[in-house]
C-alpha cells in the first residue's frame, strides 16, 4: 500500500511505468500491465492511465494511443501471461468508465487498432 501510494503521488511515476512496456521480456510487460490495471481501478486512476498512454504516444511517436500495446498483443502470442494481462488491462480501461459514451469511444479506439478482428481470428470473439 505504501509503495502504491508513493507511485500515485509522484507526477511522472505512472508515465515511466507505462514506458516500461518497451521491454523485450513478455513477463515484464505483463507485470507492467497488471500494475497499470490496478492504478486504473483506484479513484482518479483512469485519468492517470489515459494520460500515461497519451504521454507514451508522444514519446514513442505513435499515431494512435495504445498502438504499440496492440502491436505487442498481436505479436507476443507465445506468452499467455502477457496476452491475459493485456486483455485484462484493456477490459479494465474500457469498462471502468461509467460514462457510456466514453466507454464506446474507448472501445472504438481499440477496435480501430484491430482488437476485435484479432480476437475473432483467435476464436475468442469481440466486445
């Protein structure tokens, strides 16, 4: 709890944690996503996570937010831990929003990046 509170109070900590997704180790990426999902679930955490991925987009020169995350998700199919953590993170980001319009907007962001198509090819289904 103490460490989590320190992370939440530091203005750049979550940004740095999100940037840690740029790691070759799929287990490390899974742990990062689990931590980011936990942040998303606390009061004010959702906005912090979206801001961190806006920062990620800018630093990594993505065209769209979550672009690199989806690239890793599509290409890291040898690590079930990472794939599960990624789907859990995406579900938490999308479904922890009370505003239905914003939820649809977030779903559309991931759909535009090919999530639904990828899941259908994998035989999992969509939203």
